């Protein structure tokens, strides 16, 4: 047990909630085939979280990074998306090094509340009101994706947009259960502030994971 804890701390073993090969449904890379690695564990506590099952890391099998990469290699795509939960709760240096060794491009989806560890080809930062991000994330983020649940979230999005680098892509995405109300507001917002784009959860429309 002690050994396992050490291996997790070193990032050589990680709690894997699920893995699946699908189409990236949201954000800048929508439409690309990708192998998703969903790590268990999150302490951000979003009320509208659609993967609450991920919060307790202890529920998920501790898996070696070699097993994770071997499983990913079974599919033809060489794009991996690491998500959660909050994947940056873990040291992702060893996993990302091994994935790169095997030729994968690596994207991550994070709330940014922990320091960035690991080497990524694309960092999608999705800040949450429920826990402040670590300040380092602003210089790393390639994509700022803000979920719009309430009209006050537009201001929240702008606060973060002021801190990211100029090249960072800025997207607004309706929270799924509020899409009936918020999508129209987002359309109008993006027409007024065209430095933003719209992201939709197209995987939910396509009924794929
Ligand atoms: Fe859920 Fe993500 Fe929020 Fe964690 S950060 S509670 S996984 S939506």
C-alpha cells in the first residue's frame, strides 16, 4: 500500500476512472478522434458537474502508466486527451513523457487549480467559480473554455480572459442543462464580442461518450 502511494506520488501509477476512444466533442479540437484518459479525483465541487462519480479517487483502479499507454496504442488515433476529475492533482510528467515517446499528441482539460506538471501539446483551461485557479495556468493555457451556467458567468469569463496569453483561444460553452436559456445569450454575446467563439458539447448531440 505504502509502495502504491509512493508510485502515485511519483506519477508512475494513476487512478483511472475510464478510458475510451471517441470524437472530441467540444472546444477548439472538436471533431478529432481522440483517446480519452479520465483520471479519478477532484476537489473542485462544481454543482453542475456531469462526472461527480470521478470525485472520489479511491473508487478507481490504480493503473501503471505503461498499462495506460499500452491500452491507448490499440487504437489508430494518436491524440490523447487527459481529463478528469481534475487530472493535475497528479504528477503527469511520467505519463506525458511515455505518451510522447510513443508518438502521441497530448491534450489536457483542467480547471487549473493545481500547478501544471507534464508536457502537453494543448492545454484547455476551464476555470470554475468553486475554486480559484493556480496563477501559473494563465501562461500555459492554449484554450480558455468557460462554461456558461448563469449570465454572471460572462463577467467571470472576461476576468480570466484578461490574464491569459494573447494567443489563447477563448470559448464560451453553454452548460448542458441550461443550454435552452444560455445558448441564445452566448450567440448574442459572441456577436458583440467576437474575440470569443462558441463551443457546444457536440458529443452529447451525437450521443457518443
Ligand atoms: Fe466536475 Fe470538472 Fe468541476 Fe471537478 S472540475 S467538479 S470534474 S466539472
